[in-house]
């Protein structure tokens, strides 16, 4: 399944659960890295006016470092896919990979 179709499917499920997708939402994109230096380099590169970035240290030894990049946007499959693809390319340049995304509802 193409990434755009997969993201549209997830958004449809969120809408069916009652989430209003016409509102601006915090959409968090997760990325994982084996080395803290790679996580730091990715986080520095991913920071922008539109995004906030958090580095999460591993809870257990051997677990990956996680970097969460959060955008505030009206969640559409097209917008999420464009950001996801851009961040995945950036993560790969820093020896990491994408680990999915989620919408966090403040309501």
C-alpha cells in the first residue's frame, strides 16, 4: 500500500473514532536512532519554524534513541505524507529511520 493511501486509511479511522480532522492538531512524527550523536544531528536538522523537536533517551540499554518532531496542522493525508517523506529522507541521512506518526488530541 502506498504511503499516501496508508495515511488516508489511518485518518479515516481517527475520524470514525470521532476526532475532528478539520481542526489544527499536533501531529507527531517519530524517528529512531542507534547512536545519540545521530539523534542530535537529526534533531538539529529537523528544527524549523513549523516544528518542535524532542529527543527521548532510551529507557533500557540497547533501545534506540527516539526523536519526535511535532507539527501543528490540519491533518490531511497529503500534508502528513509530505512531511513524513521529508523527515524520513532526513532521518536516513543521519543513520535513522521513521517510526510512524500519531495525532494527540487535547480535547
